[in-house]
C-alpha cells in the first residue's frame, strides 16, 4: 500500500481481524458469566427448596431475584460507561460477580441467598450492556455481526459450563443436598465455582483497549486514532471525523435523549425494547432455570434430568455457530423471522403435549411417545432460539442505535429485558402449578406475536456503519 494511504490513517494491512476477535472475546466473557450465573441456579433450585423450604411463589422470586439486580445494573451501566469508560465498568462487574459467588455459597437462609443473587444480577446487567456496545464500537462493519455473536456464544457456553459443573458436583457428592468438600453441601459449591471465571474476567478486561467512541467522547483523540488504526482499519481520520460528527454534543448522553412522539419515546427505542421483551417472553430461560426439576416432575430421574439439560445446552452452543456463520450474509431480520416461526411451532407442540398429559400425584406424566416428543420439541425450540433471537437481539442492540443515544438506549432496552425475564421466571412455578400446557401456550402466543413485530418494526442493519444508524425512525423495516 502506498505511503499516502498510510499517512491518511489506513493500516497497511487493514483491520487486524484476529486481534479484534480476541479483544471482542474478552469483552464477551461478561456474557460467559451472564450465562453461568443464569444457569447455576438450575442445578441448585431443588436443593434450595429442600434446604430452606420456601413455597412456590417465594422459590420463584428467589430464583428470579438476580434479574432485579440485572435490570438495575443494565439501567446504570450506560451512564457509568459514558462517564468512566467501558473497561472500568467491566472491572466493576467482575468484582460484583466475585462477591456474589462467595455470598451465595455462604447463604444462611432464602433471604440472604436472594440478596446475594441480586448483587450478582447487578454484574450480569452491567455486562449485558457493556459487552455488545463495546464489541459494536471496536469491530469493523463487515465482521461486526459475527463478533457481536460472540456475546451470545459466550452466554451459551457459560450456561453449559455451569450445568456441567452442577452435574459433576452433584454426582460427586451423591446429590445436590449432600455434603462435598469442607462439609459444605454440593449446591453451595455450585455457586462458589463462579469465582474462577469472575476473577479471570477482571484480569483479562484490564488488558484490552478502551472503546474508540468513548475515547473520542472524552477528546482523547490520539488514543482513539491508535485503536481505530489497529482494530478497524480503513481511513482513520475520516472515521474519526464521522464519530466526532455524531458525538457533536459534548455532554454525556442522557435518558432524556430518548424522548420522542410515540408514547414518550423515539420509535427506534421502542423497537429495541420490543426486541428485548420478545426475547424473554417466549420463555427461553424457563428451559435454563427450571429444566432439571421440570424433567424430574414428568418422570425422569435426577441424573437423567441433569444429563438432558446438558444435552440441551450443547445444542444451544452448536446452533449459535450457525448464527455466527450466517448473520453477516443473510442479515439480522431474516434470522429473527425464521426463528420466530420455528419457536412458535415447537412451543405449540409442547403446550399440546403437556396440556393433554394425564395427571398423577399432581404432576403431568408423559408417556413413552409424548416424553420423547416433548424432548424433541424442547430442543427444536432451543435450536430456533439459539440460531436467531439469542445472538441477533444482542447484535441489534449493540448496533441499531445512533452514537448519540446508544448507551442510554441499550440501558433502557436491557433493563426491559431483565424485567421481562424476571416476570417469566417468577411466574413459571405458579403457572406450572396451574398447568404446564397453559405456561407453554402463553410462550407460544408470544412467539407468534414476535413474527408480526419483526416484520413491522425492525430494520435491517447488515453492513451499515454505526454512524449511519437512524436516531428516530424504523421506517426501513419493510425493506
């Protein structure tokens, strides 16, 4: 390449894709901890019920309590990231993850466990906002979708590692309520295992560069130029000018920037909130919070239930690679639409199977045909979600908003996501007491509605630079 090109700010070899992927992978470790924290409760929920004896409503609240912390963490992470930087928020999240792991393992009753889970939720919520925003801001447009998918890949790997850890710990102790090392029950060691990735996240996050858009916001242009040159490539000076133009206001972005004519918010913000809500209202986290006790309740042994849950998690990891391979080729919107159709079909089958199962000792009993059919339908549901709504929502939340409102808009959308997750997770034990057919019927209805929502409200962002994102309109949705 000519010296003129180099003088203009182009890196002679273009963006360093491998380096960028490694840096994005470190940021996505927040997603790993997000997934681990989400799933660790799966293996412990039965033991917690036995140990502390809460009723269905209190048990559901305790399981979902972390999600209240998630909503708060997501809400404040954006403003904190704009004030102190993306990296410092990652370090804060690492500390909170570590404290929560120790506190949950040492919980004396259901209320102290709930409190420590909320602390962990603060970290999950912060990581859920920072990782997609950071990855979107440091990645070249041509590979941004694939790198954004690392967030979801890290989440599902975290889920799998937590479930595998739960299985090994429970098997080693002879049951989740049995003592393991140092006289502590196995379920307590399930929580303590999170300490290892939490510390690793903090150490690695301290080694990666700050977001170029944050550096421009703080007028640290020399550092921003170096990061863009190393990780994004192209004409660095032109890119700096584009970022400066979209960040023309020198004040820190505020939630007031999101106000608009439709029900008080900009249409693009409502689109982000809708994505977050539907991602949770289809009931995906019921699979990862309650599947072990769910499969036990319909006739599978504890060991088989742990194994089934791990197989489902492996399936989730595998299909995430499908999204990584296709999202920058097929686009975001087609993946969401196809995923919605598949989820609607699978959830409808599950609703019919559980709704028509005979009740024995107040529990639905799936027969030799209905049992395998329900397992297949559950895994089809996970396949459709994992190849579409799982990764694509995080990609879109990281890239669909303009630079001026991105941090605040992601915070609002992520907070809505965690509140929806809380509502679904808290109500599932109560709904299952009424009937699993009703629960899965509600999730199937939400999956059907998501088809209409995506078709009408979501714009395609494939291949667009972040500086091209609209600030107030979703009128390109039909294109």
